[in-house]
């Protein structure tokens, strides 16, 4: 226990019990995803891999998310994003790491879904970046944060309906011109995915610059 824990003791996000951000009883209530889906069509898919008939030249190759976006997981992610409780990153990252699927590719790089510079400045941190660095250190996977960037400061996805979300992200993400990703296996990292539109749009420029495999990895889906 450090000095800050004495002044601001950790309480469980789910039940407010002292000791940790996620207590064991609340962890046991988490609704884990047992039926992975294809990130393109949203239908059942083996291990979350994109269906062959859904696969395009620049499409996402698969989606892995640990839990449904509700209950204590939703509360924790909201605290990170909207109340700026970045200390929760470690607990959420550990949740993802402890459920990391053995069927996932051996990734060369983790790339966090980028925020626009204006939003990064107002929030003070990119939760996807913090997740990536913690996970990368634990799993010994390199984090490449400066490859992908968001060129337009779009409306927050949470404020939009389904069709608006898909339109909102068209041609938003870009790759540094000198980047060569030939043959690389890449995991895009984000806290939550709903329509998968962010992952799908991020995958396009990565594939255009030579990436062999691109998966979307998130704590929650829903």
C-alpha cells in the first residue's frame, strides 16, 4: 500500500467495498463473452475470426473481447473515460491478460486506437495507450504508438446512432507515410467496441501499408 492509497483508499467499482477496484465477488459476476462474433457481419464465428466470405483486402481479421459491456465492466470503463480514474487501467488490463486467448496470433505489435490531439489534450491521457503499454509489458509485445493517427477530431462515438457511427469514422485514420508494416501481425487495442467500426476503419490503412494480420482487441463488447 502506498501513500495515496492511505489518503484515497481503493474501493470496488461494483460494491464499494474497501481494498481493490474489483473485488473477487464482483469479478465473479462479470459476464464473459462465450460466443465470439465475426467483426464484419456480427454473426457467430470460430474464435472471433472474420468469416472467409466477409474478408476483404483491407478488412479486420478478427475480434477478441473479454466481457459484455455491462455491470461492473461498464462502470469501470466509464470511470476511466469520463471520470479520469486512470488507476483502473491496471485492473482492466489484468482482466484482459488473464483471459487472453491461446488461439490469437503471435502479434508483432500492439497499436492503441488513437485519440485526436485535441481530445487527448482535454482528457489528459489515451486509455487505449495506457492499456497497450501495460499489456505489452506483461506479454512482451512491442507497442507502436506513433504509427497510426487520427487526422479528424470526430464526434464521440458514444453520442451517435449505428449508421452515424459508421459514417463518422470514414477515412479518419492515417499511417505515417514512411511506415512499412510488411508481414506484420498487429493487435489494435481499445477499451470497448460496440459496432466494431473503429477497429474496421483502423485496419484499412494498416493493411494498405503491408500488415499481414490485424485483429481488434478490447476489454468489452456491446
